[in-house]
């Protein structure tokens, strides 16, 4: 692996996360996700030095292969990240579970919103059920595919992210990955992965989408995807390492 390239990719990710934190987490606060809901308060409770270390650690983690050795090094180098593991899920008040939309409606409204935003439905590369959707974007230089999964395991409702988004001549400088291997930012680029550092034993997915917040959720999804695409574009504009 090219450590120089990894460091430059991590720097772009860190800059994006730092900008979100400086803006008061205005996007993350709108996510219907019980496991990211506590991130803004956790960040606010850190000292200035701890915040800098947290951002460093999140960017470092996002660009490293996820394995037990890496997890041990992460905990040793960035102890502030351990606090993310102990964040408790936060749920809305009232009967939010009873107010969740049916899966069929959620799939239809998400797909319609993406099509209206300029995404195009893609045929899945491997056969699978209808709960898995893939999208691209017309006229975009973005090489990746947007993947959405509407059955990520109870009580989760939606998992999403960009895959295969890194420019091929940059990707070859990262380790090849097996079917179960992951480099978080490369394997599935979304803000749940970047902010929570995969600190939960379960997939971190949107799980508190309700009829009442559905429109706001769709707007947050489109804004998140636009920001992620801009981040990917900045990374893909990096120069490849010299031979």
C-alpha cells in the first residue's frame, strides 16, 4: 500500500468531517439513525485536543483495512475513539416504531427521489432480491455505483453507500480485498461508517425513518449523497503515486 496516497486520501476525509463538525453537524443531526444521533453531543464533550485526535483517528480508520491488528493499533494510537463504542442509541419520543412506513412505500419513495435528483437505476451485477437497488448518475464522471439495501436486518430500514468509487489507478495502491475484507471508506462510502468508525457490532443503518420525517429523510439522503460525491471527486482528483 502507498502510505503517501493513503495519507492524502485520509486528509480529504478529515477535512470533510472537520467542516461538518464546525457547522454544528447540521447534516448528521437530520439522519434518522439512532446510532449516529449521539455523535454531536459526544464531540461537544471533548477537549480541543481530543477533537483533533478524534478527526485524525476517524480519517485513519476510514483508509485502513479493517482487521483485529488494525483495531488494536487504532485503540492504542487514538484512544478517544473508544468512546464511540459506548454511545447508546437515541430514539425519538412517542411511538416512532409504529409510525414507520411500510417497506414497499419506503423503497418506492426513495427510488423516486433519486430519479428526480438525476440518478439512474442500474441493473444489479449479481442476481438478488428486490430489496437491493443500484443507481448511477447520468453525465457524471463519478465511476462508482450507489447501492441501497432495504433489508439490512431488524430493526434497520436502510443501508446505503457508494461502492467502486475510487479511480482505478489510485485503487491499485491499496491492498486487494477478499470477499469479507474491508477498507471502510473504499468498501461502502457513507457518513455512518465515517463517523461511527464501525464501532457497533451491528450494521449502522438508518432505523428511525417514520411517515412524519420521510420527506426530511429523503432531503437528507440527497444532500448526503451530493456531499459524498463531492468528497469522492476531490479524492479522485489526487495524483497517483509515482512508480
